[in-house]
């Protein structure tokens, strides 16, 4: 079983569309997920970065002129534009409609849609009701444009886990609405046993993003001195340890991608694995080749296990 690889262009901010398509072809990465977001005016003079001066992005305000060039860049190098990935707000139907139009012109088969954030200021039940109402409307658009709408498992939203993402989509048609499963995000918030979560998602499992992250105790300079904080010193007793979650290189974080692929195979997943490495350790073209090499090695190991 040959694994299908893709790249979400947020992770290659220094490459333009043609350079990315060429690098993907060189690494054997078949699919491209195009970032759909403009570059802030004050970021244009900055060094390339994932979320600001990202040169591999389609500007929503200029999508009609830009989409053909992005689509043709992929086609010129024999790549497929499999997804459009916007940053939609839950409830903003005009923006969703515009993104579906752009995705359709791009030839994409799926598109990420909005999920409410969660920051303790609005209760979950209220956010859930809003999200389901929105997703019902989005489903109609997805059906109209023949593009699957996907909800991503993402920290600091109401869908950080497989089970909470499933709760959002469970009343909808998996033909038109699905879940983008992101184990790297779930290191930040939302870990559940991956096999169990994938079994729960069933037909709603639409796509997988590939990255890694880890938890680290804050640097010593930010940690209270235990001796100075002892009860006898008169200082307050420390009540917790401060931890931070950081992105990590693909093979160095908490996600065991060998086991992750085993679990995905166990539930019959045959979709794309889309790289979204935010560690910044490797240059873009090297990172793409490293991803392809790692997943080729994972595939070989699992094939050997299955044949043993």
C-alpha cells in the first residue's frame, strides 16, 4: 500500500507556488494544500514566516487572479491541488462561500472550515450550538460545490479531540463533512488514545496532518527557587510547575508516527498524510525530503511487520 503524501504550504513560507510544486515533485509528494490568507501590509518587508509573510499563500482578496497561477504551478509539476486551507470564523457564511468558490476554481476536493475558539469566556454549550448551526449551512455549500468541508482537531477550540470533533459532525453527512485529524495539535491539547479516536470517527476521517510537538518545563530562570519558596522562608508555597508546549521536528516529539500509521491503517485510512512541520529546524526543501524519507521508512517497517 503506497502512502499518499501532501504538503500544507503554511510550512514552506519562503517558497513561491512554482518553487513549492517543484520541491514537492522532487520529494515525491503528490498533493498540495494551499494556504488561503493574505499577507499583512506591515509583514511584506519581513523575513518569510509561517503565519505572516508566507509567500506560498493565496490572498482571499485577489483569489480570482491568483488561483489559476497556483493551480497551474501544481499541474506543471504533476502535482494535485487537493485542498484549500482558509482561516474561517465560525458563523461567517459569506467568507465560507468565497472560499468554496476559490476551492472549486482550484480543483480542490476538500476545504477547512471554522470552529469556535474556546478561552473560558463563553460556555461550551453556547459555542457548540453556534457551530452545529454553522456546519449545517456549510454542509449545503459543500454539497453544492462538491468539496468536502473538514473540521480540524485543534487546540484552543471546541474540537481539540477526536471525540469533540465527532460530536460536531455526527449529525451531518460524511460524504460532505469530515474531520482533519491532527495528532501534533493534540499534543498541545486533546490527547486521546489515537486508535480509539480514529475508530470513533469512522467515515468522518477525511485527512491527516503530520507534525510533532512536546512539553517542556519552563526554563530555570522562570521557575521558583524551591529553597526560597519553602514554608519556613515565609514565601508562598509553589502550587504547580510551569510547562510549555513547543513544536518539534517530525521524529523528536511526543507523537509516535510509526504507531500512528499503524492505527490509521487499522481503521482503513487510505487518504493523504499532509506535512505541516512548524519546528523550523530544517530548511523548506530539506524538510519536505526528510518527511518523504521518514514516511517511506515507516511504510517499509510496517510492511515488514505485516509480512512477518
